[in-house]
């Protein structure tokens, strides 16, 4: 569609959202749709819930609203939504608290805030998120404030809606002077939240304490109109343009809040506890907004150490936002950052980001006292992999053992910066796992503030990530060779099944050449089963499991293929690869391949490109690297 047509459609949609009427008309809307009068906290929770909530087998909730940008923080997000947003939406006392997100750099804190702000903008344009304000009010305030306090109990009984707050000074003057207190005639309009237009979404960022003005928060006197209106207490001589004014009905982000001068934070005491703040020479001004701030752990510790901050500290809800601890989700974070950067046109070889993710996650994990548990096993358990000797309950015990796990370690942006550095240095359209690991190591050498002990520890994690990649690289080439020898794999598989069936049924096999009856080939079966660690004692149970699976497939009219059973498929591939190891080693490491070897190399390269996401450059590099590994 032409961009001009889309612009026209966009304007038409925005125009359809506009609504104007009187307070009398607004009451009809409230009667039909009570949700239009909900609080800011309730609206934010409804926005999150409207995107969808899923509950997993363990009873944990996953909120789809955050899934587009936040990965691997399901537990932190669930706690944030349930303990703060949901409770605040129910008018519990937590709505009178500042929400402080506390965690390491690049951990997702500002992303969460940005998603809430962008989400509110979109939600206010939907029917469930619709809200209305007094037309011309500098704070877009709730029209129900027009109802006098004496009549509010009757209104609440009739409409089932509780009214909190009073008219701002500007609207109070207008109602008296322009409408002679006939509030039913006061104009009302639909409010569309927008950070750019400073409607219902505000952002406060402290500057130099010497030049910072409290007016940035609460508005200021308009000295050019003092002579006209004669008094600083006249609302017409005041600019209600502070962030607290403009964020009314929505959300205000308080950036670097703990770095602010104390006098700025004092204004938040009344706002959080009583829902109002002091500005100019006016009575307290009502505000319905959520205050959200974010900081790192060091700043927070310094803040709570200061006894002067105890009053404000008691008015905070602190939500830890740790780093992600799942390798799979860390890869998704890198993929998102790559899409947002100039790297999106560069080909990143398979397993490059995963190798970097393994390094990052290892730096964030804490050593466990659990017997037989090391960081690599812990990493795999967290990532949902099966680790022999450990079960689902062990994961919960590990988390309880280190409740602050993830609050330190390597941040995602460091990894992306090092990938960028590797690309510039290498000047190639493709980058692989070894390039990434090399860049990470060079970054440690250039880091001025890192201690010798930390550097040795991080270098060790790079070595572990390299070892994990070596295993992935050999397995990738193994798969490619297996698929290029597809018929060999299938033949080996069918042979194994024939022997298993005869073994389980106490039968003999017929030799295809001599026709004589022979016992099942125990040596063949064990050579395959040993590839995946099936012990002598466990072989009978494994074979019976295979036979049952074959019968199940047969009953359903399906053919039991060698990839129908994951562990058996892995065993067949490993056995075939072990048998072909010398061929693979010679084929991948020879500098002058003969015609047959060249044909195999081309077949494997094609398989890597078509089935595994490699490009010709990184596919050839993988084969050369795997050849060097096999020759060690």
C-alpha cells in the first residue's frame, strides 16, 4: 500500500477516536462503561492482562504483554505484575508506593518502563482502555471530580464507582467563572495518552543539582501574566506544566531518582501516600498516576544507608530485575539487539550467539553446594535440558539457594559491542562463534577496571564456552555427514530394530546370505546403545521401550523411522559418526582432497547451508575447524 494512503487511513482512525460532549453526556458513558473511570494503576493492569496470560504446568503465570521485548525474566515479571500492578489495581495500599525497579545495567529495567509507556499510548486508543478528561484542563483530570464531595456517597451507591481526588485550581476557577457551578455543562473530551504530547505520560530526568528547578516537577508561575491577573495565587497566572501535572491519569518515569536532590523527593511523599502534591500558592493538587523509577543495586544500597531517606524508602516497592539465566532466552535477547543495530545485514553463523550466551549466563550463576552440581549442569537445568541425576524440584532448590542470582555478570550489550568490534576487525560479511569468543577475550584485555581475579574467572568461562562450542561444531558436522550418508543411517537403524525385536521376543534371526538361524547381534546393539550411555543393566528396559514404541506406531498406521525416537536417533548418528570418524577426519582436514573427498565435502557443505543455516563462508570454516579438532 502507498505510504500516502496509509497516512490518510491513520488520520481517519485518529479522528474517529475523538469525542466531545458535556459532563451530562459523560455520565451516560460511565453508566454504560464503568471502566472509563478506573484509576491509572487499574488501567495499567488491565492493559497487561488484556494482552493475555498463560499459566504453565508449575502454576507460574506468563504475561504476553512483555514477551515481545523481555526474555527470560518470567519470574521477575510475574512478581512485578501480581505483587504491584494487580494489587494496586484492587486499590490495595501498594498503589500508594513508588515502584522502583532495581537491577544491573542492561537488564531490562528501562525496556519494561518503555513498554508500559508505549502500551498505555496504544491502550488508551482502544475501548477497554478509553478515558476521558475535562476539556481544557492542563492535567486532563477525571471529569467525576466535578461532583461535589457531599454528593459522592450517593453517586458511588448508584454507579458503584469510588471518586478520589478534587478539581485542580484551574478547573475550579473555570467552573465558578465560566459555568456558574453548573457542572453538567462543563465540556468533556476523550483523552489519548501520548508521551510526545505530554498527555498522561511524563519523564523526569535530573540535571545539575545547582540548576535543577522544582518547577520541572510541579509547574511554575507565569510572571508575564502576573500584572494581568494581579496575584500569584490565581491559577491563570500559573503554568501547570510540570511532569507531575502532565503525567496525571497515567505514568511518570523518574529516571535516576536516587541521584536527585532531597527536595525533589519530598514532593513524592505526599503524592504517594495521599494522592496529591503541593505546587505554588494553591491547595494540594490531586494526581492519579503511577510513579516508576529504576536504579542499580549499588545506588540503592547507598540510598538506604542514608537515614534521611527512611520516609521515602518506606513508600517504595522495590522489585529486583536480574539478568536472564536461560541460554535460549539470552540468544533471543542478542537477536533482538542485532535487529536493532547495524549488524542485521551481517550473517551470524549458527551457534555463534549461543556460544556467547553460554559465556554470559555462566558469569551470572552462583556456585552451588549441591553434590554433583557444577555451573555447566546448572546452566543446562535452567535452560530446560535434562541433566542426569537431577529433577525439576532441584531447579527450585537451586534458585532458593541463591536468591540474588543474576544481579551481576556480563551484560548483553557488552556482548553485542564485542561482536561489532569483531566485525570491524575482520571485515567480512560473516562472523562465527570463534570470532565472538576472540572478541570477548580481547574486550577483557582492554577493560581497565577489571581485577586480575575477575579476569581469570571470565577467561575460564570463555574456555568453557569454547568447549561447549567444540561439542556443538562436531555434532553439526556429524549431522551433515549422517544426512549425506542417509541410506547408511537407515540401514543401521533397520538392522538394530531387527535385532531388538528378536532379542525381546526370544527369537533368532535368519542370515540373509546363508539362510541359517543366528542369535541377535549383541555386539551391534551394545555398540549403538553405549553411544548414549545405556548401561548393561539398563539395556533390556531400553530395548523394550523401543519395541513398545514400534508397536504404537504400527497400531496407528505410521512407520517407525530412525528419527521417531530422539535418543535412538542420537545413538544411531553417533555410532555412524564414530564408524565414519576417520573418513570425516581425513575429508575435513586434507589440504588436497581427491575427487571422492571433494564430492563428500560439497555434499556436506550443501547440507550445512540448506538445512542448518550456514553460508558458504562459515560452512567451510566449520569443516576446517572440525577437522583440526578431530586431528588433536
